[in-house]
C-alpha cells in the first residue's frame, strides 16, 4: 500500500526539491581519505545545487501559477471521478477483522495497484508542470553534475542516480489524468488505459534502475561516508546557504501539500474525513505552548480533538489527547520539522510519572504537571540546572494542569531531578528519573551485511529471477537469510513471500529443508520454491502435475554461515507437495502444498485484468 503520507512527501518535492539531497549517501560512517578531486567534485556539486535552488525560488511564483491552473483544470474536467473507487486505506490495514479469501485478496491487489498508478499520474502531472519554469536551469544542473566523480564510488553512483531521476522527469509529459481515470472507472475498476500502462512501465523501469544501483551499494551503505566528509570550509559555507534556502521554501512546500489534498478531495481520491484524519496537528487542535529544548530542537504542544474510534493497536481514546510535535533529533529542515513524524508522545499522560524515551543519544522527557505548577526546574546528575515554562492546559481542554517537555543530548551520569515550581517559585513536587542505560552513548554499532547472488533463471511465462543469500552481523550475532527477487518486482506485481513450516526436523533440531515460497502473477503465474538443504546428500523433490521433479542445487559460500546448500525450482504454479529423502530412501520431510497452490492460483485470477 502507498499511504497518503508517502504520496504527500513525494508531492513536496514538486519538480526538483527532493533531488537537492538525493546525491548524498544515506548514512554517515567511515572516515575516508579526501583527495583534491573529491573536494573539487563536492564544491561543483554544491554550486550546481545552489544555482538550481535559486532558479526554483526565482521562478516559484510562475511555477505555482502553472500548477494552480492545472489543478483548477482537473477539478473542472472530472470532479469526483474517483469517488467510491475500491482501494486500500491506511485504516483498513488495521481494521481488517478477518482474512479475506484468496480471490478477493487478488482483486484487492489489482485495485490497489491500479488506484496507486492513477494517484501517481496526478503527482506526475503536477511535477512536470512545476518543472516547466526551471527546465533550462535543470538542464544546466545535469550538465554540471554528470561529469563529477569521487574516490568513493558509492557517492558517484548515488549522484548519477539522482541525475537519472531528474532526467526522467524532464523527459516526461503531462498525462491525460481525467481520461485515464474515466477509462478505469468505466471498466468497472478492472483495466487501466493504454497511456496509464505506459506510465507504469516507464516508472517500473526507473525503479528497476534505482534498485540495481542500491543492490550494488548495499554492501557499503552501513559504512558509507556522508557528503560532508568531502567538505572543506568553502564547501561547508555553500552547504549552509543551501540549507537556509531550503528551509525558507518549506512554507511554500506545505502550501503545495494542502493544494494537492484539496485536488484529491475534488477528484475523489480522498474524502475530506481522510484528509483531516492525517492532518498534523489535527483540525480543531489548540496550541497551548512551544519552546526550545536543551538539544537545540523546537517543539509545540497541542490539545487535539479526540479520535472517532480506538487506534489501530487498541490504544485508549483520550477525551483531550495532548501531542508534542518536535523537530527531528539532530535538527535539519524539511517536512519532518513540522512534526509529521516528529511526534514525541500522545495524550492520556499519567499525572504521576514522566514519559521518557532515549533515541539517538537524546533523552526526551514529557510530564503532566500538577495544576499549580508554572515552571519545571531540571537538575542533571552533573549539577546543571535549567528552568523551563510549563504549557498550561485550560479547564475547557481537560485542565487544570500543564505539560512539560524537554530533550537533552547524552545526559551526564546520575539521576535527573524534576522540581515543579509554583508561581512564586515554591517546590510543589519533586520527581527523580534514573539515568537511562546507554542513553549517553552516541556511538551506535552498525550491522554489516554480506550479500551474494547464489542462483538465477527464467520464470515460466517470461521474466527472470535471482536468489540471494545475505549474512548480517551485528556484534557477535550472525544471521543468514535467503531472498528471491524477480525482474518484474519493481512494477508492483502480485508477488508474495511465504515461509512454510517444516513438518519434521533433521539432526540437532534443524529443519531438513527450510522451505520458502515466492509466488507471483506477472507476467504469468509463477512459483519459486527454495531454501537451505541441511544435508547435501539428501534428495529434495516436488510433485508438479503428478510428476516428481528434483530441485536444482547451488553452493552457498561458507563465509555466509548458511549451514547447508541452496535448493530451488521455478514452476508455473505452486507444486502439490515437497519431499526430502535421505540417501537410504527415508522421508525426513513432507509438506502438503495443495492449499497453497489453490490460494496462489485464486489470487492470480483475482489480479488478472478483464
């Protein structure tokens, strides 16, 4: 499911916004030797970003006008066209009371895939329209960053990937949104139009290229240096200027989200209730306080209207829920700074005990104070004292009372004391918080991953597949896992992964064959059955169409610690049964797969377009 939040975050990057940071690696990590070429490439990259950002700002009024005209045109041409269209909502994921039959699941998969394709057309139309006013600047940007190379290959690859994404956007045209939506609706929600299918294919190809790049990089992503590793004083100055300009654009980007939400409601992609449900803070919320923490983050405190029903995890519905929206830990700009995922806590706070949480070496404290408290004085184990104002809760919103919020980096050893102070400074209540274990340790051990492609082949009906083995090491713990991946996976085909339980165990309690099954429906129904065979002398077979067929074998390098070898087979559907026998003919494992076969076939029948 592609949630609305994900769609909105994409929409924030109307045109190029997101690409201003995608060239930088995803994680900070190892130290690198910075060459003169690295420094020059970084400076050229940042200069190109800055020039592009300035062009966006200079043409923002024209771009906004063009996008607004497009949105108004769509509203006039096909109001409410998608109202009632079947699709998965965020709430339905959690409120599903019982498992649906396989065919219905297949139909739901098709509906969701097609609905999301049409959603993405709206975003593409907006992005392409917004790019029009900066097309020349974008081409200049591409010409500047295409030749750049770093001594760290991952940085070069990610920069080129961002260029590929931008180039794909520049080559796209505004799709016939209304016509494509009407085609789907008139087919009784079964078939996309020819133009929609072409867009889906183009997006799948771009996603496949991105996946291929990250596959190459995944071995080093956990220890990848950040772009800042290559910056000197001049480059850091450019980066600060870029960050300041990006922050100044945030308000306009939030306005873009609001307009897209309005367009979604007008076209029937969302109801007004769904839009309001995901507003942060929710419609009708009242701000009761704001401030800055010791960790140099800003926050705001709201009393929000109660939810209409219990949350997805059965959380209690508060009459006056209170939420603190804080900037992301470590600062930064962007939509997260407004609290969409920066919420620190929600409602129903205990009047007696503070809520504490340690994340990324930062301790957050949230406390519902006594009614007479006006300030809270925090004393650290090192003796530092800081007094902060309390956000007062009015009686009409669940008071009297107050909310105290604080965040501090790597708190010094020793207990933390909170003293609630009255209007004249009298101590009304004292609460002691024990020093949280490991909260002051900003050094986080990073897992290492070693991935190898073990086997591959052709799928029945077209397409290819690969099976990869990955060893993940985290401290002293090692874990091995297998994963099958198909060439059409990026297009959102009906693939499903199912781990089947072994019926009998081999020596030492390990399964004789750890069975995994991947099924899919595109381009034709297929099944990949694979797993680790613990004893290579054993024979593993499946019965397909009444015939016993042996699985193919592939060695797994000992350094992956798999404890056996790979056995696998690709078939036009799930086989009827799986059998593992010893060299003496003894059956050590038997799995009846007939139900899995029926279910997978019915899912594909449901997914098929009519």
